[in-house]
C-alpha cells in the first residue's frame, strides 16, 4: 500500500496552508458545511448518470478495487456522465464518488482509463475531496449565498478565489503521483496529459512523447527566464483549476526518476516529515479559527508564495507560479497591455472592475 504521506507534492501542502490562512476561509468553510448536502449530489448522480458496478459497466468498475487496495482507500462509487468534454473528477465528503465523462472515452485509449481512475483515487487518498468540492462551488459562480460569509466585502473574495485555484492546481500534482505509483512508471500518466492536450485517439498520425517533454522543458525555461513571461503566465493560470498539461507530464517524468519514487515503489521509503497530511487537511477548531481571525488584517493583497531562484529550485517544487502578484500589480500589468494595444480600453476597464469586485 502506498501511503499518501510519502508522495503528496510539497506544493500541495504549502498551497493548502496558504489557503487556510486567507482571511475569510474559515467563515466560508462554516457556511459551506451548513448549506451543502452530499446527499443532494448523490441524488443528482443516481438520477442523471450511469452508476458502474459489478453488473453495470463491470469492465471499468473492476479497474477500481486493485487501485484502491494500492492506495489504501475504500472503493468509491463510479458514474458515467454524458458529456462531450473529456473529463473526470472526484467530489463528496464522507462518501467520495468519481465521475467520468463519455467524452473521455472518445479522447483517450481504453488502456489509459485505469491511470485516470488512479489519479482520481489519488485525490481521495490525499484528502483533497472536501476542499476541492468547496473550491469548485466557490469558483463555479454558484456560490452567491456563501460569499456573504466572507469578511471585508467583495474584494476579499479575490485572494480566496486565487488561493483556491492555486491549491487545486497543486493538488493535481499529488494525484498524478498516485497514478504514477499505481502504474509503476510515468509513461501512461504522461500520455494521458498529451492526449488531453490535443492528441485525440482518432488522430491518424504519430505523436512523440519525447517531443512533448522537450516542449515542456522549453516552456519552463521560457517562463523562468523572463519576469514578463511569468506575469503573463500568472494572468493565464490565475483562474485555472489544473496545471498545464506539458508541465504535468514533465513533473511525472522527473519525479519517476527520483530516489523517493523508487523507494516508495519498493517499500523502503522513510518519511522525515513531522507534520502529517491529516493535520494539514483537518478542519480547524473554533478556537483556532478565532486566533487566525485575530491576526488577520483586512488587506486586499494576495498571498505571497515563497520565492526561489532557479538555482535554488528543486524538483520537489512546482516549476511554475513562484509568486502571486497583488491586485494593484495585476491591474498595472493589464494597463501595460492596454498601452501596448493588446487590450482595448473597454477590456481593460472591465478587467479592472472584475479585480476590484465592483
């Protein structure tokens, strides 16, 4: 069995800690737990999707038990949803469930389906499901009732939203590692990334994984070599819940070549972390929440993530998004884009209003 304490990505842990420190996060959690119903999700799934079982879509359902045994989790419910968009996701709280869309089967070969399921089971093993469910609701635009619980007005929701997006992207890297461990190598997970990047299974030509990874390395070097490119990357990623596919593929390949991966795979890894994953993901008590709120100030600057130089960066760090600009900084960058003729004045004004929450 692979213990999630061993393979969770460092960026996942750091981003979750930052998220929980954002003013308004704890009020949002309280509000969410009051009005959200896991049973309502199950009613929706049972009435609108096809539930896989030993008697229904058994070929795909039977892929789950061996994966769950490796990751040390209970077998979740699995649903097939009619949706042309290739996607899979995990939601819930006490009884997580996985949904796979019909579009995913149209996009990737059948032999990669277990890898996708292992990735989703990785989210469950890493205790992502409750927070990712909250994040999806907040970021989907259906959380109007919850926003009233966030202090300091609409401006404070921007740091919370950006922090949720950032953590959700980092959490994908941990789930990718779970899939890589279940497969025993990074080849299939990297291919999933390439397929979802555009290499549909019906394309009648050969795509090179080596070239795809070279592309990823060139992208990483480009972003690291220019502050302006890094700013443009932030503007691109700030409202995305998943890392870029090339980045994920390269992360998988590089991690699979580390001593950590090999020792986890053969059962000899010794975890030196003193803070457990369960402690990081646990919901804080009311006393802890009150203490955080006493220290929190109603400022509108987004959280700063630890910066590292290229020389100091290790493979354990996410290779992009070293810091998040403040709201004023982001407005200035959009102003520069307008001055250069890339954005119109109307587009700049609309984006400025969005950032200021007006």
